[in-house]
C-alpha cells in the first residue's frame, strides 16, 4: 500500500487512481479513500468523491437538486467484508445509502477538487463526522463547511 496523501488525528487518506470503466465514470473528478478508525463500530473505510454534473454525450443528464448545480460530493462507507484497500479497486464496494451527498456550483473543476480535498482533510482531522445521520446538526455542519469553502475559493480566485 502506498503512503497516504493526507493524515490527521483521526485517520488517513489516499487519492484513488483509476481509469473510468464507463463513459459515465468520466464525470468523476477525484476520489479519496479514507481510513477513519473509530468512525463506526462495524466499518472504518470511506470513499469521498467529487463529480461533475455537466452533460456527457451518451449519458443520461445528471439529477440536479437545483438548476445551477455543477458538482456533487459523495461520502460513502465501504463494505468491510471485502477488506477495503486503496491499492485494490476490487475491494472497494459501497454501502448504501450514502453517508452524505451535496451539490454545489460557481467553482472550476480544480476548485471543486480542492473543496473535496479540504473536506477529506476535515474528516481525517476529526472536524467532520463520517456518519452524520442521526447526529443533530451534523449534516448542517457539512453544508456550512461546503458553503464557506466555496466562498473562500471564489474570493481567492477573484484576488488573482
């Protein structure tokens, strides 16, 4: 297994390197495999993905939560029975439903990836909860973090 690209008090993360198997998978801008011991009593591995919602020829249109949505972020727990490993894509199978899904807009692809990496760092640092369902205010905390990071990235872009 390679060295993680992000580490923190509560875990570590690797960037997933994979060529798309289907044309629809080409919408994925970046994925991170996160090992978060203590996040849940039965599993500790997650995938955080940032996906473009733009139209792709030959693929049905993305389901947007609002008309201006351009990107979607997913946090999904991984099936522990397959012993998830960031170096072996065959071991990475999602559990459903997703832990968290959010759509956002007004960023470039590069900025959307930066947003994803910032959220991944928040997870491994313990600033975000990987299992927000049932925790009062946890989803709002995710939403607020995304909103603030989008605003910061837009401000940084305007200052260049």
